[in-house]
C-alpha cells in the first residue's frame, strides 16, 4: 500500500507548504501529485491533510505517515550509500570552486553533511586561484563549480540546483523603498554596488539593465555582502542580490528589498561537473544533498 514515493511526497508537502511547490520539488505536475495523494487516501480510508490550508495542516493519519517518513527515508538513504561503498565506488575527489559570493550560507552545511557520510572522498575548496573555474573544471584541475553563468564546454555537464530571484536592496528611507517593483530607468541616477566581477556575469546587467539600454550613474564594488549592506543602509548606493542573501538583513529591517521589474529577475544556480563523474554515487549524493540543504536553509528558492 505504501511506497517510498508517497513518503517523499508527504515530506515535500510539509516542507513546501503547498501542493504547487511540493509538486515542483518531486518533479510532478500539480494534477499528478493530487492524484497520487488522493489514491493513497482512498487506499488508507482517511484524508492526510486539510485542503485549502497554507501552510498545509496534516490530519492525524498524515502526521503518522510523516513520522514514518522521517524514520524510513534517512535509513534508505544510508543503505544506498552503503551499497555504493560495497560496489567499490566510494573513492573520489571533490575539489570545487564557487562563482557565487553568497553561496556559503547553504554550501557549508552541504559540505559538512556530505563529509560525515563520505569520509573517503577528498573535499577541498581551494582559495586564491588565479584561473577561470569552468575551463579548470574541463582540464580536471577542479571537480565541481557552483555557477549561475554556464558556458558550453566539451565534457562539462550543468546540473541545476535551484532557482532564485534577484532583488534590489535599498535604504529604508530610499525613494524606491515603497515601490512594488523598480524599472531599469529607476537606476540611471543611482550608484550600483556590486561584487568585483565582470558586468557580463551579473544578472542585474544582463537581464535587467542591458536589455533596456540603461546604465547606473556609478558602479562601485565591495568584496563582502555585509560591506554592501552597510553602504546601502547608509544611503550610499543600491545593490542587487539573490533573495536568500538578503533574508537576514530584511528580517532585521536593516534594508528594504524591491523586485527588479514587474515579473522579477529569476536565475538558476548550477553545479558544473564533468560528464565522467556524473553517475558516480558520491557525486549524485552531493548534488542531492545540496538541493535538500538549499531548500532547508534558504528563503524564496524554487526547484530548477
């Protein structure tokens, strides 16, 4: 009667809070997910959650199955890892680079969790490298690159991790703070604060300003997110960052955030790996752990 997919669906429903978002997480249409749940409820003779509640409110039967899922699914995951080791596939190297200044918030918990379960895999995040990470990946100097700017390279595969929205951070008293969204023309008199990378790798330029042929009055750079937030809060500029990178500053009412454009600017974060390591059990587990961790710790991200 019960299958692992049912347990995974209930976990996704609990974590996502709605059928629409849960369907995205388990890669089903909303209709298919609803049918799966309805079929299970008919077999059990009991509803699993109350419809039209947000977040989802589970019945006693649903809570019992959630408890089962929390017990069973980690054991299944552990067994899968053990079977990979028994098959002799545990050896590996995971040297990675991050083309994302604000990625450590979810990447470090991912690495810590992965290291606990794959101690045989050598993990390193080399610092101070003076080369382009993606070509270095193709040359086997690296094994994984976190990037939002995929490039077509022979033998390189891009695994989507999640989608995120770019938001414009402004001071609390800024003229744009109360807007439902900003237009590219709104930034022509502003100082735009960015990380010290090429403009062609920043979504605020490639997806927002460049298509409208607009330029900010001035561009200045800062190495760290907290430095950018200090400049923004003191009224010395505005900056565009991923929604998750702004969460703690918004919760503290340090700055305000406004969507870029009426429909927002959404991007996808990828893990770039070589085709030859794509099916390695430890690599599959790292990518799965990265997705699960990002949804657990980041606000506002969506399945890719």
